[in-house]
C-alpha cells in the first residue's frame, strides 16, 4: 500500500470506523473516487487531473493501487482529502470485506 493509501485508511478509521470503507475491494476504489469526483466542480476535477503525475502508474500491470495512491495524493495536495473521507463514509458501508449495504452507483 502506498503512503497515501495508509493516510487515507487512517482518515477513514478516524471518521467512520464502523463503516469499514477500508474493506472495499481494490477495484471498487475507482468507483468511490469517481463518484466523489462527480460531486466536485469542474475546476476542482481539472486541478485533480493536473496534480496526478501523467505516467506515474505506467509500470503497474495489475490492480489500481498506484492510481488510488495518486488520487489520494492529489486530494491531499488540494485540500480535498477530508472531503473525500467524509463522502466515502456517507456513501459506503461494509458489513464484511467486499460485502456492502451501501455503495455508490458509479461506473468507471
């Protein structure tokens, strides 16, 4: 897990530990970040895209952890990490790993 993944998990554990957002499957994170970014202003979405390093994850062959780390790093740089955490806590609730009673309806 990236440093920013650890930071994101810590934020989630502080804000809504009973929701177990951190139990989300790896590919589910793209749905969560996508749904969150859909709530932002166009200028904020552009700032996120500008903050993400263009080829940072080119070497990743399987999975999305690098991209998630890049997104969390961008959110932190732009002061959006707490908003992302609050949003995640509002829309996601896991009873068991990868078993949800609440999850965003967002297709990546």
